[in-house]
């Protein structure tokens, strides 16, 4: 009898392990599908509040447009007044920053800070987790009242801005609740928390994101998205001439 | 000889008039020389400072695009370049092969953006010698994660106290008795001195991107602190910076070469280009000349190309815009000088007409005593020439004194203005050729202004002149 017990335990363990190993390709693709807007335009008003130790909070309000299918994005800053009219334009892999004072466009990067706030330009672009990353390790955890998967992702390609990502993903609906971003040297750079989502035509979009800079200790950023819409926008919105026009 | 003596005596006889005319000339020349001296000095400072910041007079770069269209700088092999330099007989005074990147230094909750300069310390012994260290040492820095930061960077990263306490502390001190205030200042200075030593070994994190654009973070230990009039860079071991930026261990992305004579850089760049183009896919010189490196690369971003493109450029192209601004200032100063000179010339013509009128009987006497018409004309022309020489030399002396005073002053200006200075002082340049040309121009124009009255004096009939009484 004893000789059957050990193999049985092994078999049970293996079965349970197999049952609990999620299909990461499906989950990552699902996350991308839920959070990207490939069939519609997306627009919203964003507020970025940055808190730095020993400094007053800075608040930036902006209008935000995205067309993920064409890899296009526009952000036009509305407040503060000194930055009014400054804008970002993404077309494919290129990102430009427009300064209405000099009326010039300068090359920017997704990894750069968004208008000197604690947020990064990449926080506003669409993500392609299933394309850009491969799974290195995974596990289970509990985050607040939610059962979550934890997964460590590594960039497949050298051009992906964040080389390492650790995600906390709700088991019941695949929504990412928390994210840690790691450098190429595997140092923790930033921690993002997304406490709640809003649904827009079957897509999910954060109501708010909280970001903690793990390098510049004490620096925190809160990004709020409101007045979300998926109404079709004219093609001209995603152009340099539009940014010049809105400043006239 | 007699003619010249008479001319000099006449000048001396009418001192007030001579001083006024000579003084006006001296003033105009002083303005011109001062503008030229200061602007030329500023340009020299810019060339010197910029060459130190950019690390070279002539630069060579290899550029390629990755599959995402991102520009990557990485020099893979400089054997042909070095061979060309040798074959052309170019003798560089210094060659720097650096890995340059941009990063954010972080320590003690503070951060600042600076250039990162990856140095092959064993090759660049000159840099190690020239860095003015106030703390630490570069002795064992090669192959480590050591970083060399400036005093200003150390202050901003809260590694050492600032040189002066902030306004609130100073205001609190101002209410204290003098002895107590001095004791506070001495304690502050001592704390700063101590911090300069204890900050060696402190950790500084550096946020940066790889050449492909990935985020990375390096951890460094402060090895030394340097002082400099500008602090664009933090220095570190090239191999470690290469690792962080994802370049090959022995790779680098900037080749800079200093020449003995700055004036040779355009010619030398053109000679190098002519040979390098036989081997490399060079960016043509018409797309390089007069344009900064960033502009050249921005154009390449728009171009579609595969493989590597090579750029040979120099400091004159980098500072072409700045140079054109200062050239415009020099042109305005010259136009002002010419206007002033024109007014003075009219003054000289009128003065000499009056002089001829006043000396009519004297001219008659000289002619009666046998002086030829030509000699009479020459008396006035020599007088004008002496006036111009004295005025011009006076202008040179005045401007020399003022420029020497300006050059001796240590200017306490904003850090950004240091770019136009040399170690806090205005650099003064005096171009002997400009001085000779100015002297010739002023002399020529003065002679021209005096010519008509002089010829009128020469044409006078002696008998008529002797009879004239005013």
C-alpha cells in the first residue's frame, strides 16, 4: 500500500500545479485587449499631481487623445498657464514635444518625464505586453481582498523601455492592480498601483494611477483620468498642424 | 624734414584744437578696440570652454539605426581613422575616446541631470592630471564603479553643505554678535571641509538609458570631487558605463581630437574627410558645415539608410550660431566706428579749412622764403598724419588700459555666464593685424580729409597771401 502513496501524492501535486499554472499568453493578450483601444479613438482629461519632498505639489491638466490602431497619441497641456499649449505627439515610434513659444517640435522619448512631472510619457501610451515581454516566473499572492497572480516579465527586445515588469493580476478578471518596473540591472525603478478601473465600451481604463519613484525616494505621482470618451476623432488631431492650430 | 618739423610745431601751437580732434579719433578707436578685444576674448573663451566640454576640436562619430529607427552611436573600429591621421601628418595634442551619455544622478533624495563621461582612465592620464580634485583620488578608479563628481554636483546631491548657508540661516546669524557669527561661519566651513572627505565612498545612483532606449540604473561610489568653472559631467570608468548603456566592453561613442593650432581645424577636417570618404559612408560636408552635431543627426533620423554612417565635424560647426552672433556685434561696432570716423573726417576738413584761412599770411611768408607749393601742401598733410597717428595710438593706449582692467576683474556671474569667461576672467584678445589696419585706415582717411584744404593752401599766390589781413 505504501508504495502507491508516494506516487499518488506526486501525481496529485503535479495535477494541482498544472491546474494552477495560468495560460500567460492568454492573460497577457487579454490585458492588452482590455486596456488598448484598437477599434476606437480614446480621449480623456488627465490630471497629474506630483509630490516631491520639500517642494509644493505640481499639478498638470491636459487633454489626452489616443488611436492605438495607428500607434498615435496626442497630449495637449491646459494648465498651468505657463505650460499651456505645450503638447506631445506620438506617431508610430516617434514622439515629438511641441513648444508653442518657440513654435518648434523637438524629438522626445517615451522614457522621458512627462512635462517634468513624476509621470513618464510611456504611462500614456498603449501597451503590448504579449508582444514585448516573456514570462520569467510567476506565483500567487493576495492584494487587499483580491486573489492575484504575480508574474515577472522580461523584455524580449532591447528597444522596450522597461526591461523588467512585475505585475499583480486579479485572478477573476485579469486586471493589473500593481506593477513594479525594473531596470536592465534589475533594480526596482518605480511602483505603480491602479486601485480602480472604469469601463468604456468593454475596455478597462484606470480611474487613477499612483506611482512611487523607488529611486528618488519620496517622489510620488497621481494620475487621474476623467471625461473618458471613445467618440471618433478627426484624423487631423494626430498631426503637427493640429498642435500648431490649437495654439493660435 | 623741415616740413615735418613745421607740421609738428603747428600741432603743438594749437594744442586745444589738436587735443579735441585727436581725442575724438582716440575715442572712436578705443570703442572699436574694446569691442573687438572683448568679443574676440569671449569667442576665444567659448572655443576653449566648448572644446573642453565637447572634448576635442575635431570629432568623429559612427551612427547607425536600429530596427526601430533609433539612432545608435558606437565606434566599432578606429584603425583606419588613426592610420589616416598619421598618414596626413596630423599631430593631435590629445585624443579622447569616451562613452558619453545623459543621466540623472540621485543621492540623499536629491537628483540632477548631467552628462556622463565614461573614461578609459589608463589611456587618459592627462584628464586625471588636469581634473582639479578637492577631495578623494583617481588612483584606483580604473575598472571600478567609482564616480567623479563636481563640488556643485555634490552640493546639489546634499553630499556636502553649500559654500554659504541659505538666506534664512544667514539672516538668523546676522542678529548674532560678531564673534558668535564668525564662530558659526567657521563651524559651517569646517563641516563642509569634513563632508568633502566623508562623502568619498558615498553611493550615487545614476538613472540612464541604454543605447537602445531601455531604462537602467547604475550604482556608483564617489571616488573624488573636482572643482571646475562648469560642471557638465560626472566622470566614471568607461567599461562600467558601457555595461550600463549596453555598448561593447571596449567600445565608445565619441572620438575627440585636440589640435595644436585651433585655426587649422577647418582645413584638417576637410583633409580627413577627403581620405575617410574613400572607405566610409560619410555624411557629406555640405550637410555638416555650419551645423551642430544634433542638427546633423536629426537630419539622419529622417533619412533612410542601412549600415553605418560616419560624421567628421569640428568645433567651428558646433559654435557656428554663437560665432555669427558675435560677428554681428563686431560688425555693428565697426559700422559705429565708421560713422564716428566720418563725422571726425568732416570735422578735420572744416578745421583744416579754418587753419588754412587763419594761416594765409604765414603761407605767403613761407612761399616768399622759397617753399615750394608741394612742400606747403605737405605741411598740412603731415600735420593731419601726425594727428591721426597720435589719436590712433592714444586710442590703443586707452583701450589697452581699460581692457587690462576688465581682464583683471574676477567676475562673479551666474554659472551659465562662466562659459564666456576663462576661470572667472574676461579673456582679452588683441589682434596686431587689426591694429595695423585701423592705423592705416584712420591715417588714410585723415589725409583724404585734409587733402582739399592742403591743396588750397598750396595753390595760394604768395603776394596775394602776404597782402591778406584778417
